């Protein structure tokens, strides 16, 4: 049984070595797969970020235009208000603010 036992041990060791190589190859393939996924994810993220930037810029532009229109409307409303010069004089005197002479 000594020679047969040695053969079985050698065969088992050879099988373990083959399994070890398969495990190493499997790990290597997993690492390569992860690296490839990272590359493709990066490209997809950049494309997604690009669309996000475009939508954000469009939102900012429409918001800026809305603010501009609101400001113009407010200026029109304020321009329609009539200010009595005697009221300005009374307030300036109460606050002790010198009134410039525009005449």
C-alpha cells in the first residue's frame, strides 16, 4: 500500500495544485472583470454627468430669465408710484438727512 498510497497522495497534490491554479485564474479573471467594469462605469458616469450638467444649465437659464422678468415687472410697478416731493422733504427733515438740490 506504500507505493499506491504515494500515487494517491501525488494525484491528490496534483489535483490541489490544479484547483489552486484554477482559483488563481478565477481571481485574476475577477480582477480583470472589475477593472473593465470600472472603466465602463466611468464612461457611463461621464455621460450621465453630461446630461445632468445640460439639464442644470437649462434650469439655471430659465430661472435667470424668470428672475429678470420679475425684476422688470417690479421696476414697472415702482415706476408707476407717484412720490410727493413734500413727503420726501418731511421724512428727510425728521431723519436729519440733507436734501440735495436738483434744480
